[in-house]
C-alpha cells in the first residue's frame, strides 16, 4: 500500500495505545464484524437473514463495515483530499434516490469508498482499510470481502436473458456470460444495456455474481454504440499515454474515469426516468447531445 495508508495505519495504531483519539467508530465497525463473524457460513446466514439472499448479505455486511471505518478515517488530516472530493460530489449530485437524484446510495457509497483516489499515493478508502485491518486484529473474512469490493468497478453489460432466477449479463465487447443476482428485483429483458457494478461470488457456496447497485438501464442505444465509445476512449487514453493493454484501459476508465466525477456526471446527465427497482438512462458518455440533461 502507499504512503497515505501507511501513515493512517501508524497514526491509528499509536492513537489506540495512547487513547488520544476517540476510536468509537473503529470499535463499532469491529463489533459489527464480530457480530456477523459467521459470514462465510452461508447456511448460517440463510437462517439469520431469511428475507435476504445470503451471498448479497455478505457484501452488505462488508460494505457497512467499510462505511464505519471510512467515517473514522475521514476525520484524519491525511484524508482531507478525500473529504473535499466526496463532499463536493454530495453537494453537486445530492445522492439518495430518484426523483431527488439518480445517484442512488448503493451506487454512490461504493464509488466513494472504492473508486475515489486521494493523496500523493492515489489511495482509496478501500486500500486504506485493507492496510489498517491487520493492525487491529481484523477478521480474515473482512479483508477478503473488502478486497473484492476494492477490485470492483462499474461497467456496461448486455442483458442476455434470464435463466431460473438469474439475470445473464455479458460485458460489452466481451464473450463471457455471467449468471447474476439482481437484489433490487429488476430482471429486465434480453438486449438491454445495463450500467452496473457486478461483484463476483463472495463465497465458494455462492454460484452467482451480484449486481450491487440498482440497475441503470440504458434505452435506445445498442451494444455497438458502446463498443464504439470504448474504442474512442481507448484511443484517447493511448494518445495521453495511459493505455497499456485493453483490459487495463477498460478497468481504469470504468473505475476512475478521466476525472473523479466522470461517471457521476454521466448518470446525472443521462437520467430519463425511473421506477422502484431500476433507473433509466439514455445517451453515450462522450456525446453530449445524446444526453437529455447535458
């Protein structure tokens, strides 16, 4: 990990011994982790959270833990750059739920914790948490789940149909079809383009990927429009000497964008309608005239 994460870990470790800093937020997060320490035992989770899919619950618990620790880190001097970026984004886009804002809480919190980079070493809250947890007797499952969330990113996916209770998604321009759980309840239809964060199965008992945010469903544009968009972006990145390989370029683009608020702005400008389990967008990110609110 980079220098910012190391500084934060060192400072928190020192503060824990001296009790100069109130570590209530950390204790709250650790108690949460301990209370749900049966994560990884999917059968036990099925009984405890009978109304929710246990595999999605594993990520929900991990996200809650990360949120608590993020609150703690945000109060430190080393995180002032992070606070500025996320604070400005909250003021600009008012994340919550439509109709107030198309940036849902499920989307925004994952962006804020795992995609926003800050400091000279370009850390995220996720990389800081991964550095800190081992210093405070963190549970192994916490590290594993946070690592999966840190590796995740948004992406454009083609709806390839429904099999049993799963939505079949294939990332634009690729061939692999994934069986996905959509906890929001929206199942969609074949051929749609979804803008979502797809997380891998969190446990060996889980057999489906998880669509972690309320689906953003893009209307009126086929897959070809988005493959062309990606080609234009890869060409731009190559010109700016940021392209190493296609997969690396795709990950960098979809996770970080050309600037921190790139994907926030796209959602905000592309929103056309919504319902309780889906938000509808229209337009291509780099074509302003295609976006209804650009």
